């Protein structure tokens, strides 16, 4: 069993950076996946490109150059409380252009319990120092949409809408949660002017057989989990799942999908 948290710059991470420099493209860190390794502790292997048993996906909050070593970056990540399991390993992904690659592998010194909010869990924030080539052009960003506020940190308002079929949702707290269980189709429009940067709107589709749920922003665009502009409309269908929208500026929302099924 390992005695400390460890990270490893993967062969695919080094190759990806080399290719990005050859093409004069910046590298962008995209996501982190988390797994339980089936309860084992895998060896540190630079050829790793996938986890033994991936359980869920987390996000990158921000990253910056290590002030003590230009060949290192400090990466801040977050894991949502959407599944119950014991985390053992993580895999950080990056991309150049549209090509994504595994960059860094992390193995925890001891399994870490990830729990749903129903079981007392909260958003887990992680901070790791990773190796990079100082000559690689890395996109530096801070994503306020991913600086997850816990229930304890902010006031949260839960709104259960059954009727009417269309409704304009107005900001009522830092986190506004809409729970939908009705069978009939629903359309929610977000009153853009009432929400503030950093606000979250959580839409819970609680019934697998419920009608189509449509969420429309009345002005801003929505950026999906793959960082793609999908316009101002989301539809939720087929399965019970959750969409989280986080306002990052006056006319932009970033989207997360939890227990994805129909987005």
C-alpha cells in the first residue's frame, strides 16, 4: 500500500504536449476521472491511459504555474457528491485542438470516501502539483462555474414546479434548485437579469418517465461539459438525472450533468 499521494506524468501526457508544441497549439486541461480500482492499489505505470474501474467524472477548477518550478503546474480539481464509493485513483485529461489525451495519473495513499449528499457527502476539492514541459503553451483559466459551493456555504432554495407548463425562474438564492416530477412536459426560462455571476441553477429530473423538460436562458449561451457552445436551450428526457448550470458571466452559463441519461 502506498504511504503518500502520488502523481505520474504519463507517456501519453508527454507525447500530447510534444505534439501540441509541434502544431503550435495550446494545451488545455479538460477533466479528471475518478475510480475505485476495484479496491486494489494499481502500480504506478507511465503507460496508463484509463483507470481500472472508472466511477465518475470531476472537473478542473483552475491551474497555475508552480512559483517554485516552471516545469510544474498546480491543479485544483473538484469531484461531485453524486455517487457512493471509495476513490483510489484519478486520471487527468488534457487536449490540444480537438485531440484529448491522458496527461497525469494520481494514486491516493489511502482510499477516500466519496459520498452523495443524501449520505452526508459534499463536493470534494483536490489540489495536486503535476509535471509539464515549461515550453508547452498551456491555456490558463479560472472557472468560477466550477468553484463548487456546498449546501453549508450558501443559502439554497428548492422549488417544486408542477404547473403551469411554462415558467420563468427568477433568482431566489445563490443556489436555486428546481425539482420536476410531473408527467407533462415542462419549459423553464431563466430570467437572465436576476442571476449573478457564480450563481447555480440545479434542475433535477426526478422521474424517469416524466415528460420532456426544456430549459431556456433568455439571453445567455450555455457551454456544455465538453466546452462546446450549445446555444440557449437544454432538453432533459428519458432518465432521471440532474443538470447544473453555473453563471460565469453576464451572458454565459456552464453546464454539468450528474447521473447523465438524457441531456
